[in-house]
C-alpha cells in the first residue's frame, strides 16, 4: 500500500467516525495502516541518511513530515475507536 492509499484509508475512517459509524472500524484496521506508515517512516529515514544532495534530502524530509502527521492522525483515531468500543 502506497502512502496515498494509506492516507485515503485514514480519511475514510475519519469519515466513518464523523458519521457515527465507528463500529464498522476495528482497531486492527487502523493498526495495519499504522504499521505501513511506520515502515514508510523507517524507509524515508534511511533514504535521508544515505542522500547526498540537499534538494533530495529536503524532498524526503517533506515526505517524512507528511508520514509523521498521518501517524499522529492514526494514533488519535485508534484512541477514539477504542474509547467508543469501551463505551459500548
């Protein structure tokens, strides 16, 4: 799953949360997306370390910032799903 697909999945889960359809999202779904995002984060960190060109490092760091933002969104969403499950 590419970065775009991971972001799309999180957006879909956020839409379901907004529509009070939290029961259709399991924590495992969000965990899978988070695992993929963390893997992408590790790859980007390795690429940044290996990169020689300043422009490439800047581009990779920009991507890394996006990935980290998505990880934060996913963690927040996971907390919301778990809170809703405990209320049920």
